[in-house]
C-alpha cells in the first residue's frame, strides 16, 4: 500500500473560526481489504445508533450515507459515490473507492474540519 497526501489546506472563515481540509490517497490496497473498509463504513452508516453518536470530542454524527451526485446539466444521477459522514458542527469526511481491478484498489479520504469561533 502506498499513501499519497494530496493536500492539507487551512482556510480562515473569519478572525476566530477556520476550516481545515485534508485529502489523501491510498493506492494498491488489496481489493478485498478495500471492499471490507467500505462494507464496514456502509454498515456503520446504516446503524441507527450512529446518528447522534460522538465520533470524537466535539464531533457528533448528524448524517451518514453513501452519497449520490446529480449532474446539474443533464440531471443524471450517479449513486454510491462514497461514504459520507457529516457532523453537527458542519465537519465531514468522505471515503471513496476506485480502481478495484486486478492491480489493487485506491481509497481516497477527504476530511473537512470546521473549527468554531473560540470567543477570544
């Protein structure tokens, strides 16, 4: 497995809040392992106990699903685009799977972490 970090960005929304973005790619993951990761995330998203659960300090799950994309021009819908977990504070992470052919799979992880105003 090779991991490639494709970017870490921090955008300040105002003087006291910020959003941090991370994108990373894991290549040459065995197809079986990658499918197992996605199945585990799908199961977690389908579990009714996931909504409202605290994933990490300050990160309470508001929504979890296998998201879809609707093309704004032709209105076609691409389903099962990746597992998405959205938190009450607006933070989210997405895990996408691609390239599940004979040479291994690629897993992409996208994280958007909102940091609320500190009150300083």
